C-alpha cells in the first residue's frame, strides 16, 4: 500500500512538471529504506511512463518546443550515460550527499524565485 501512495504522490508531482522523480527518490530512501542507487534506478523506470503521458498531454495543449526538446534529449542521453557510470562507481554515502546538495540547491532556487515574484507583485500594488 505504501508503494501505491508513493507512486501516486510522485506521479502527481511529475505531471505538474516539478520533478516527481526527486520526490520518489526521497520517499524510497527515507521512508522505505531503499538504497540510494536502487532508488535512483527505480526512478528511471518510473520516469518513462510518466514522462510519456506528460509529453502527450503537453503536445495536445501545444505547450512544447519540440525542436528544443529533441536537442536537449539527444545531449541528455550523453549526460545520462556519464551520470549512470558515475553513480555506479561512486560510494553510496557520497552519492547521497550529492543528492542532498542537489535538493538544497533546488530548494534555495525555488525560495529565491518565489520571493522575487512576490516582491514584483507587491511593488505593482
């Protein structure tokens, strides 16, 4: 049952474009006690169907820049190969710390963006 709940929460976040995989990895490692490498690999399986559905919905709503998406995808494949090899050969403790730093950077950026947007709206009033 916990797996179903984690899947639903991650799918909702993924569908909004906010990176459901990040939430999935967090939930798998901290709530279910799954090893970091296994959680990240599981995220890759999760990513395929959820991203395909998001692509279909966004294509239908004309929210995609297909040309940019193809270019980014091609080079993303190279990055994925490099990243997977790094993750496989990296100590799990270091991998976990890197993931934590990555999440912290994302959180700081989001807080900064929200604060900046709030100030912009407030100054218009």
